[in-house]
C-alpha cells in the first residue's frame, strides 16, 4: 500500500521547511492583494453610483410664490398688534380668557329667535346678547360672566321668563370699565 503512494510526485514529503513557509507567505500575499483589489473595486463602484444617484436627483429651478397681497397686510397688522402695549380703549370690548354665558333660547326658526332676543333685551337691557348659529339651530346666549356663580345668579333671576336655561363656558368679552371718576378717586 505504501509503495503506490510513494510513486506520486505531489505525495512526496517536502524536505525543505523554508520552502513551505515562503510558499505560504507568497500565497497569503497574493490572497491579500486580491482581497484589496476587490475592496477597492467595491469602494470605487459605490462612490461612482453615489455620485450618479445624487446627480440624477439634483434639480435646479426657480420657485415663484403667488399669494394675495392682503396676506402681507394681515401679517403687518398682526405684528403691529403684538408690538403695541395692552391699552384699554374706551367703548371697545376686551376679549379676555374663558368665562360663562347663559343660554336663554334655541330654535331653528330665525324670526322666533330674533323675537326672543328682542324680548330678553327689553326685560334685561344691561346684559349683552349673543346670537350663535350652529346648523340647524340658532342659540341666544347672554352675559359675560367671569365666574359660574355670577351666571347662576342670572339664571335664578330670569328663570320665570325663560324656563330652558343652560350655562356655557366660552370666550367672553370683559365687562365694560367704569370710566367715571368719583370724588374719592381724585
């Protein structure tokens, strides 16, 4: 059995150990060069495709904005409002934070709603009335109350004339300021 094996040239034992080491180093260097070449090829391909991708989606152009000239005037008015200090102007309502209003009537008939509003104004002229329309009904809400207790006092006062009353929390106008001065204030 061993005699057949000894006749093959590649099966001969290598006598020189240095030859093995040199051959292994040479093979390793060639493998390293091939691997480096492959990495370089992949890197160049990636950079080229990245440049091609960015160049294909880069667009140059001009954007034209078409807008209503009233928008500029609204922006200017809004910035002017924010720049001015909070001055109280006599006779103009001040919209404050949330408060309470009493709903005295609601219905879908417009004429009936206006009649009820006029009726309330004739009975209680010192309270402001507000007409709100939410399809399909109209709502009459009255007063500008800072607290719920004030709204409940009005409800107990007007319940005989207007039986269906509800309190709503919403933005209110601040009550009118008394601009008359008395002798004590001078």
